[in-house]
C-alpha cells in the first residue's frame, strides 16, 4: 500500500469516529485511482488489492459516521422557536388561572364572616377565567405533541426511524464484514516473516476498533432518541389531558350556578385533573427510561454493544514499525492520531454534557420534573376541600367558604411558583445557549464541524 494512503487511512480513522475539528494531516502523496465502495476491482498484486480494500473500508466508515450525525440531528429535532412559544403558552395559561385565584381569594376574604357579601357574578368570572387558562395550557401541550409527532414522521421518511436506522447500520456492518474477510484472506497469503504483514494485521485491529466505536455511538444515540421522544410525548399527552379535564370541570361548575347539584361533580373532576398534573412528569420520566432500556436490549440482539478498548497501544506499535522502516513523516502523523483519539473521547464527553444542559431548556414543559409535582400537589388541597365542602357542609355557607379560602391559598402558592419557574428556566437556558454558541461549543455546532471534516476526508480519499 503506498505510504501516503497508509498515512491517510490510519491517521484519518480516529477522525472518522468523532472528527476533531482540526484536520491538518491530509496532505500530499499519491495512490491508485479511487474505486467504488460496492465493487472491488481485482488489482495486480495482493498489496494493491489490500490498498483498494482499505479505501473501501474507510469510505464505508465515513458513510456510517455521517449517518450517525444526521440521525442525531434529525431524530428529535426541536425548532428553536418552540421553546419560547410553549413557555409563552404555559405562562399565559398560568397567569389567567392566577388572576382567577386572586379574584376568588378576594371574594372568600370578603365573605369570611358573612358569605352573603360574596359576589355571585365575580365567582362566575372566576370559573370562566379558570376555563380559559386551562384551555390555553392544554392547547400549548397539544401543539407540542403534534409538532413532535410531525418531526417523528419526517424522520421516518428520511430513514431515521428506529427500524430504518437499524437496518441501515446492519447493512454497513455486512458490507464491512465482507471487506474485512477479503482483507484478512489477502493478508494471510503474505509470508509470515514479512514485517509488512504484521503492520497490516495491526491496521486491521484498528479498523475493527473504529467500526465498533461507530456502532456504539449509533446505539447510544438511538436509545437516547427513543427515550426522549417517549418521555416528552407522554408528558405532553398527560398535561393536555389534565388541562382539558380541568376545563371540563370549569364547564360543569358554570352549569352548577343554575344546578347546584353539579357542584360535587365539578369538585371531583378537578381532583382528578390535579392528581394527573402531579404525577405526569414522573410518569413521563419512567416511561422514557423504560423505552430507553427497551431499545438497549433490542439493539443488543442486533449488534455487539461492548465498548472497545482504546487502540492507543496498537497505534504506538505501528509508529515504532514505521520508524524502524525510516518513515519518519508517517510516524509523526501516527503520533498525532494517538492524540486525536484522546481528544475525540473528550469531545464525546463535551457533547453529552452540553446536550444535558440544552435538554433542560426543553424541559420547560416538564417544569424540571420537581416543579411539576409541586404545582400539582398545591392544587389538590383546594379541589379536595371543595369536594368536602360540597358533600359535608353544603348547607353551611360559612364553613364552606372557609374551606374554599384555605384551598385557594394553597393553589395560589403553586401558581406563583409556576409563574416564576417558567421564565427563569427559559432565560437561564437562553443565557447558557448564548455562551456555548459564542464559544462554538453548541452540540449542533460541533456536529456540523464534524460533518465538514468528514466531507474533507472523503474528498482526500477519493482524490488519491
């Protein structure tokens, strides 16, 4: 195999995996004209045939690396404006409900000693405002659910569904397995005492190592993608359900002004809605984790999912062999490859870390898992006290009013927390994103840089 292609192949391999933004090693040299990755032209000698196979393997690995990046970008795509529109919808719905609670509290205080002072029209306005607030919040979650569904359908059309993506990776695996078999067969025909044969064997180990890294990367992103989709969609479904249930309770409550017997049904319906609001973030988290584990088990039946041991030792041994053969330039390039392998691992960790920060911004919908149950729990006492007031103290207006007053205080605490928590989450997330963007460390920026490097590497291989 020509020296330049050998250097390109095994310095380029770590870059195929995670592609550190600086690729300054693709220079000079010449090699036989590029061949197709799907059909190998019979060369004159085994060495030239191995060279052709190496080129085909690299191109297939580039294809897999590019697919992994596109999968990560498309499978759970989240338009930037959605965070703001959803937060605005949540804030508007909560603000309207908060205003209704304030008006209701005012009337309850006014009639603590004399319930006859409470304005009936004001209470009707409270129920109407509650209905509107619930409708706004429920519509915001329904819109997010619809947009997530659309993104999933588009990803499926582009070949990034769980089934289609797994089939694509299995196809790459089959092609590279065939190429590895051909390569090993050719290497086995070389004399045992030939130093070049040992170099070829080390290179084969490195190629297997890189392919396994790419498969692990795909499996990791596939599991994360499916878990996130189910977590978010479960939450949006339950959140829309509980808001529309609360809206139904408000409608029943309005009718209750003319038919007092409906008051109990309205109170019980509100208890159900607030209970769902309490557990929906927790259920979403459990469902997401369960689907992630399910996808892990499913992929484990299709691929070997053990993370490979770092190939630094093999690279170092190759470097020694090249130095012994007085290929100082190739030895320096291999030394850089060892460094790039270490950097690529740090890049993976950086992407994982920044992804977690960015997902917190998307979790405005879930009120940070902790806030959701708090808000729901503070709303339950009011609904429970309303139910007790109707069934046990229906004809004792003073006691009923005091119970409803206590329940409204609890609801106001939760609504106040929500009004502060949502904008805080959005603003802190936007500030974090802006800092990452200026530093060029947004995951989307790093992935785009890796795509550019992949394209550059592919051009270099095809040009030789």
